[in-house]
C-alpha cells in the first residue's frame, strides 16, 4: 500500500473552480472519507487522483511518485463506483479474472488471486453466478473483489453503497470497514453521507464549494468543528445554530436573544466571545447537550415547542428560539406538545460559539 499526497490541487471548468487549492495527506493504510454536500467537488477530487480528468494545477503523489502526468493504468490504483459496472454476460469468476487477463498474468496466478479475493469477501459460493443472479449487496462485493484482485497501492471508492437499500448499506458499511482492517488498505472513499464518513473513516475531509473545510478524525471534527458549515453538516440531528448579540456589563459577558432574554457566559466562553469581530455571535449546541424544562430554572431561556417527534428510544423536540430552530432530545416519557412554552438550558462546557460575521469557531486567544 502507499500514501497519497494532494498539494494545492485545483480543477477549473472555464471560470468555475470545482476543486479549490485542496491539500491533504492520506497515510499508508489509512481510510479517508471525502465528504460534503452534492456538487462540493468530491468526485472531481477523486477523479483527479485517479487520472480520469487532467488537473489544472497542483501536485498528486502516490507512493513515492508524482503521478500528475501518468495514465490511470500506471497509477497503481483501483476504483469502485456507485454503479458496479460488472460485465453482465460474464460469471463472477470471469468478472474478477478479466482485469488480470488484460494484464496477461499466468492462468494459475489469476486463479489464486480470484479465489483469495472471493475468500476475503466471502463469496466463494457465488463464483459461477452471473451478476443478474446476485443481490445488490452481492454485486457490490463483486465490484470490491474486482478492485481487490488488482492489488493496488490505493483504493478509490465513489459512493459505492448509494445504490443499496438502507439496511444493506449499513451491513456493507461494516464489511468495507472490515476489508480495510484486514488488508490495511489505503482507501479514499467519497460519500455525501456524513454518517458513513463518521462511522467508517480514520480521518474525514469535509468539503464545501470546492474548498477543504476541515481534515481530522471524526471525533475531532464532531467535537471541534472549525466553522458553522462543518458544525451543521456533521452530526444528526444537525447542531442547532442560534444567532445572538453579545454585550458586556459589570465585567460579565451576556448573550441576548431576539426575544430579549439573556444569559451569562462562563469566563471561558466569555474569553472566546471577546475574540469575535463584531457583537454578532452564533451559539451552537447539539441536541444531547440541551436540557428541556417545563418551567423556568436558573440560567434557562424561554422557547416555544414547534414539533415533537417520538422515535421510540428518544423523542426529538424542535423548538423556536431567537429566530432559529433548536433540536433537543428528551426521554420518551417527557410529554411536550407543539406550541407549549418550554425553557432550555445550554451546557456551557459543551456549547460552541461562532463569529456571526466570519462563521468561524471562536477560540480563546
Ligand atoms: N465536466 C464538467 N464541466 C463543468 N462543470 C463540472 C464538470 N464536472 C463537474 N462539474 C461541476 O463541478 C462541481 C463538483 O462536481 P462533483 O461531481 O465533483 O461533485 P460531488 O461533490 O461529487 O457531488 P455529488 O455528491 O452530487 O456526487 C459541480 O458543481 C459540478 O457541476
Ligand atoms: Mg460525486
């Protein structure tokens, strides 16, 4: 396996920048997810690494080689796509063997590689079937197998699970993760599904509008999102973002909501707010860090319940606060009705604060 380095990677179409100065390193054996909303440049980035489209500027290193000018076939990569692109007339065995025959490997070597891959992916008993005789998940496994037999330096996967139904997707998610662990493979995996990225990847590269926003472990991205985009993109239900005004009185920093209520910040959070460019501050809070009260308690703020969604284990309440919608999770035995007056208590240790102008996370200077 090999490491991959992207340096100042740019791809433009006319005046449009699909990939904007993206730099990142994928370590040898690492599973990296490229994640972001539709159109953010994930597939373009992957195709640049694969060599399927030419780069505008920058550098791509795979292993110890700069591959900018190499053909896809010389880059030592294998791709797995959303549509599996299997040969319908060929058996699974022949689908797996075909890329090796093209490389003119001896018949015994091909047979060994095909059977090894089939064993790794637990599909030995499927080798004689045709693709149409397989389920979606099994076809996806054949597509993985076809990448595997090529023994590439890097696996590139573009939304490989998005054609599968929800249940199968979860199952294949663990299978690909297992595949990565067993092979210690270097994998770059494109998905628009933040949950797939969070659950599978060692590190996730969150993209938006062609820009790399944050590149870190899922735990770090979740705990310390660098800006409001990342904060609201990663995690479900999304982190609530409430626009507020900061002010200082008698040495204390308070945040004021559109309805006029106020609460006082802890010294640590006050220090963060002191670094904001303007008085506009956005409070970010995940559902599990907000307490819902049926009557006012100290440091709580008044809000109005909007929708109530029981899911079984947990009930999600959406509330209106300072012009924003706030997601709160409560135990199913808490009875809340739409339009009911409620009070919310934010955990100061776990709240996020963003600059209302730049949308960047506020830090203690
Ligand atoms: N050949 C092309 N010519 C012009 N614009 C293109 C071309 N290919 C892609 N784009 C644009 O570049 C941007 C990034 O596209 P890309 O396919 O990389 O998005 P993506 O992140 O993979 O999205 P999705 O999740 O929908 O697959 C989009 O705005 C797209 O319209
Ligand atoms: Mg795409």
